[in-house]
């Protein structure tokens, strides 16, 4: 058979790879290969992996990503316990904007050099892992901490990344917010700007591990996962059932730890052995450390209004840093309508709430990137707002010169389960409920799976009607509002209460009650669910009664004695609209998110015995009030 001349010409001009021509295969040729390089020659970016040496010789796994052709560019650094090698694998693509996380797209497209690094002891970095490694000082005599590691990393990057312009910014949320703050302590001269988002600041007062002394069971799984095999393990295996039943049937949290073999994890023992606010916790508190530091790095602090993990940190650090900002232009606070780390994802909605577009991207593009551009690229001053908050209820951004903006006004709990801005005439009057540790109030409707992101991430905007109908939840409600009530700040709780037991937990919720009339919800094809009668929590917080006279001084309560419990709810910018009601709910459990208080005083609640868990009558007096930070 003769070939067509065109086919002969094509055959002559085709060059087959030598390896392809040489590699003969048979039906029994093994089909596995050692690896596949995902980044092909046609990729529009460059990825480098380096083991960056620290001052003690430990090397940290560092991934450097940039667009091809980048030069004279700033570095944007994140130091993470969550696997640097996976930080640039959002999708398998040869386009950089599809590889990086959504939060990084605008930066890498504008020729930023993006760097992620595993902190020491985790994933591919050398060294030993210490959760929230304390600053060198009374709790750390090694000479090494997250501040020194950040310094050494930045020093190496500016000397060994030839495409860089010598300016470095640091950004990150949660644990990465903690490492961002630590980089500001004795900072490297090349560190020009920082955006700590939802930073872990004080794990006992109001961030991850405890809230006002009440332990957060949700972090047991996290501690096990991070503490196993350099955080490369497959996690815990307790089953997919209802966490409410699982924790309740185990007994105390200590019994739960023992049952599942978690009690030997060092960080879990650090929490178990230090239930009170001793030096163990207070000397680690980053806000207290930052209070002693000079302001050297322009800082934008970011938090979500419904941050279910680290609501305390950013406002606490702002409070101590802002007085050092003499011209009110180097430290700013941002509160967005987001969950924990929501600033770095899509910000269209949260639970049943729908906002005006992608609020997270709007913030990143309009405010965060210009902030970095100014300090890292020499762009014009964007006049970053001293305070930027999103007014939920009305759904728009507010720019303010300071925080809080509201003036405290007391909203009292009154007779007939009412709320009033006028004090009750009978302050000795009170309302009672029976708290039974055997039947704790769930923090969300059952069944509960705290590992389920669809339950965990939006729980702070969960409709509270599942709880307000219970007999062990007191519900106080205002009249229907005839004008808006705008709050800007952290509502303060003044709870005057007594218990028939010798210990107690107190949970207070500030709630926005939607009108009990038909809205244009899901039934009409509108975006979002039906909101008729919705009880939207604006702030929820817990306080462990044994610490009423000092977080470092746990003591038994005197049965029947009225104590003054004062604590803050999260910082918010919210408008209660006309036609809505303001509601306050009081209860004694948020289970199993928080461990159960046995309601009889024991030295360490982790070790409470079954007989210690007793019913108690809780009395809330009408002198109790919330100081609402009302904006003019």
C-alpha cells in the first residue's frame, strides 16, 4: 500500500520524544509512576520550595509563588500550622489565579510574591511543635519563638528571593493571625505592614480554649489532630453520631478524654491542669504583650462579627495598640459580617442572612489590598479608615474615627419578662429557672456534629427559637421598636444573679427578633430562607461563676447570695430595625460546645464525678441589665 504524499510529509516532519520511542510496553508492564509534575512548562507562574534555616539551625518548609516575569515585587507572607504545601492547590491548573486561595487572587495578579511557611514542628518543617509557642521570657527559655522565626524567615527571604523589592507584609487568620502578631514583636526592618485576622490572642479569656473560664469541648478534636504525626494524621475517630449524646454519656470532659485516649496529649493536659487564669495563661496573652511593645508596624486588625472561634483577639489588641497611634493612621480595626476567617472567602451570606454582594471581596479589594500596596509598593496613601465596620440590619459599611462609637445605655430586665431603658422599681424582684446538668441546653439544634462545617461555621447566627421555648431559658423582650436602635461596640452584661448551688455558669444572649409576619423568603423565590419571627443572635457569651471575684481566684459560690457578674459580649455594629424587638436570653449551658458545670464546687471541673452534677435553681434579679453601646 502506498501512502499519500501528504501523509509521508507529515510523518517525516514529526519528531517523537526519544523516551516515548524507547519505552516499549507489554500487557504486563507495571502501570505506576513515581510522580507527576502538576506545574507544566506552560504554567504562568513559578513555584519554589525552600528549607529556610532559623537561628538555631532548624529548617522550616517554605513555599514561594509568583507570576512569571515578576521583578521588584513585594512579599506577602503567611506562617501556618495548616500545611504550606497545600496552600497553592485550590485547583490543578496552569493559571495562577486558579491555584491560589480566593483571598490571594488580587495580590498574585498584581505581581505580589506569595509565601507560605509551615511553623516549626508541623508538616514538612523541622523542630518541635508547641501550640501557641510563648514569647521568649518567663514561660520560654529557649531563645526561640514565633517572633524570632518570623524575623529569621523575613531576613532570609529578602536576601534570597531576587525578584523581591525588600518589602514584606504579613497576613493570616486565626492561628495565622497569631503568627502575624508575633512577627510585630521585635520586627524585622523589612516588615512594613501586617493584617492579623481573627488572631488567637488570649485562649482563656475569650478565644479558642476557654471563654471566661468555661472550657470549649470543640477544641479537643483540633488538639488531637494538630498534635498527632506533625498534623499529618487523619484526625479523630469517635463516630458520626450526636455530639450532645456522646459528651453527655461520657460524663465529665475528663471522662470523655480518658474514654477516647486523648488524655495523654500534652496540650490537652496543659488545659486540664490549668483551668484557672494563672500565669500559665496570662503571661501568654498577646494583647498584654503588645501593650508593652512600641508601635513599629502599620497594622490592620480584622474580625468577623459572628466569629465562632476568635472573637476576642482583634478588638483586644486594637484596644492596647490604638493609643500608640498618635495620628490615628497606623492602626485600624475592621469588623465585617462574617464567621471565623470569613474575610478570606465569599462574603455574600452567613446562615440565613444575605448581604449586599460579596462583602469579603469588597473589603479585600477596596481596603486591604490598597493598605498593603501603600506600604509595600509605594502606592498613594489610601487613607485607610481608623475603624471600618459593617452595619448589619441595614447592610452597609460605616467608617468611624474610633471604637467603640456607641455610648453605653442600660437596658434593664423588668417584670413580666420585659426589657426597658428605665430601671426597675423593684430591684429585689427576680425570675427563676431550674438548671439540670442532666438536660443541658444545646448550643444548636440536635443532632450536633461539631466537625460538620455546615453546623459549626454559622452557629452564631442560628435561629434561637429552638432554645427560647425551653423552661430553663429566661426570655426577656422589648416592645416592638418604633425607631431603629443602632449599637456600635461590645454590649456589657451586668447580671445580678444567685444560685442554690455552689457553682454556676451564666450564658447571656442579645437577640434581634424579626417581625412575626410574612417576608419575601424562600416561598417567593427570593434569596435566603423565610425570616418570619427569626430570633437572630447578635452576641452570645458565657461566664463561669467560680471566677466572679477574679479569674485567678476560683471559689465556691454561696447558695442564695446575689453576685454581680460583669462580662462583655462580642463587638458588633448592628441596627435593630423598626418593627423588630430586642430580646435577651439567660441560661446556664451551651452544650456540648462548653463543658457542663456540675453546679457544685469542685477543685477541677475536668475531674467532676457523677454525684457532683446537681440541679440548681437560678435567680436573675431585675437590677440586671445590658449596657448597649448606642450610636447617635
